[in-house]
C-alpha cells in the first residue's frame, strides 16, 4: 500500500526520527562508550606503571613501581625511561610541581623524588622511617603535599626540598589520595577509616567527614570543575562528591566490584576514573551520569589517570605494562541491549503511527 500524500510521508519520517532521538536520550545511562583507546607498550617488561601526570614539556610522565624507573611518553607514543638512583625505591605517584619539574613518591625508600625534563633526579628523605609516601599533589600554597600510607601523616615539601610532617589525629587511617581544595585547604582520603579529611596549609587539621556504607574505602581524590571535591570509593564501588561543608553524594559504578581508584578532571569538564578490577575507564558528569569504556588488554589493572597536555586522558595499566590514551571529547555511545530494545520499541510504535495514518487517509475517488 502507498502512503498517499507527501505530507503523510514526511509526518511518518518525523515521527520515527523524534522517537529514536527521545529514546536514545532516555537510554543514555545504559550506554557503553565505544571510545577508541590507544595503548603503548613500555619497553621494560613487568614495570608496574602506577602514577601518571602531564608534564610542562608537552609529554606525559609516569612511574614504574616494579622497574624502579620514571617514564616519559610523547603524544605519539614514544617512551623514554630514567632509573631512580635508590634501588628498589618503588616510585608510586607523580605530579608536576610549581617549579616545572616532576615530583614523585618513593614508597619503599621513604623518599620524595624530583626529576627534570632532562632526566636528572634528586631525592629527599622523609623524616619518618617506614612512612610509605603514597600520593603527591601540588597544594594551594605552591608546595607539594603527600600522604604517608604507613606513617599516618600528611607531608609537605617545598620546591627547595624542605619536608614537614603532620600526624593525622585518628590512628591507622592509611591516607591515600590528596588534592588542593576549592576552599584553600588540602583534602585527603583515609582509605582505612572511610573518611575524607582536610588540613590547612599551616598544618592544622580541619575535620574529617565519614562516608556512608560499611565498605567505603576512598582512594583517588581531586578538585572538580563544580568547586567540590570528587573521590573514587574503591570499597563502595562508587564515585563521590563532597562539598566544602561536608555534604556527600555518591554515584554507583555500573560494573560490579570495579574498584574505582584514580580520578581526574578531563578537558571535557567531566570526571574520569580508572576501574582497577573492572578493567575499564569510567567517566562521570557533574550531574552523576556514568559511562564506561572497556580496555582491550584483558586484566590490565588500570591505575593512575591524568589529563594530558594534548587534552586526552592518559592512564597506566599496572598488569598490562602499558600506557593508555583516550581522546576527548567523547563521541556518541553505542546502545547496549537495554537501550537497543527501547529503540526497537520506538520503531514499532512509529510503525503503528504509520498504519494509523494510512487507515485515516481519504479513499481515492
């Protein structure tokens, strides 16, 4: 049967288009991003890449915890490696300092390292023995701040290498992530005590905020584009946000037991995070909509993540021995089974609408 008039054909086409557009929007929380990932194999096998940070030289720098090296990767994937002077130092996390150099923690050696773009390394010993310096970040005061996982302290190091330590009031908190907050304070995650804490740049602790849930264990932490703190809750399998006054909201990661670990703000204004056990990279908007990207390398254990000088997201694969790269902004996702079913339903309903149009058109004279 023919539709009859051009107007009726256009009406049916618009109905189909509008139904599909509306249903894809409704199904957006179910989308799995089909974003291509580039992976670059690290020359040293079993290097255990961990922390990662954008350098001021246009490259991305990372630590090799098991190979005892600092790595550098260009936007085209060329990798250079620099040995850490102290043997079995276990370099962990890394960040760009206020002096333009890269600063990193040495968990096993109990030191803070500094590396120039030319690869020259200087090390500074943390006063507390066995402190296990963990995550390091630039503070609001222009110094570097770091967590001491076993020392139960928050550390501060000036660009000149002068270190101060501040014991956390609560015992055995196993502090993990650390970041400068929008309120001028330094915020940190207490992975063992399920709390988010904060400290002033003068070393005065400014309170702790307990997280909901029996299994909460915050890891990575960062200041978001919406002037709140965002954190990866590995134990709670969620991404959380906390305001300067301590109001907490959490968003569950779709993949069960994903163990979100590292988190960073992307050039697209969203928060990006690693799923250590989910083998995915996640993305959450400031309104809490989460999408995920699967990594090609099986059981790669994505760990650290940063926004690169090229605007892309860069991350480490601890087991995969690779550095991954995801371009932003994100294109449209590929519908999952649930959203495809809704689209098919839309097509069926649009078809019914077409039959109704045909049934009501005037008969030929």
